[in-house]
């Protein structure tokens, strides 16, 4: 049976449990999480990089992870796909259509102005 060492100084509280800083590790890559940005999935701590590569959905426009970390956290869900708000753009003029009326065909999305010119 493994003995438990008392936590006397420092440490991390996660999900109402005390952890030694050196024992609080990413459940995927085993890197220390204490003092870093991390998230959880199914109650397991994950570093940001492991979350991005193993858990996060990929944006339909750019195939980059949708994480809520970084420059944009807004997500557009359209017809079963998820997009970063800044990637949800008109196929013709490349302007964002996240808060506009859109026209879509089988693969592409257009703003209403560009759709009139098709």
C-alpha cells in the first residue's frame, strides 16, 4: 500500500481535494499543472495543449481547435458544424456573416449581398 504524504505547505486545491504541486499533473501528458492554465474533461485535469489536441472540436472553417482560450471565444453553430466566429465568413467577399442574414448552398455560405450577385 502506498503511503500518503502530508500536505504541509503550498499545494493545489482541485475539485475540493488537496494535491501536492508536484503530484497535480495533466492526465494525458503528465506535465505539472500547478501554476499553469489548465482545464478539465470528465473530471480529469488537462493542460491546454492536450485539451486542444485530444478533446476540443475543430473549427469547420480553419480546422483549428475551438477552446475558449485565446483571441476569440465566440462560436457559431450552423447545420451541425461549429465555427470560430472570425471564420464564419462569406465565401465571396470574406466578410464575417456571424450576425448577418446568410444564403447557403450545399457547401458554401454567402452574405445576402454576394448571394444576389450569383
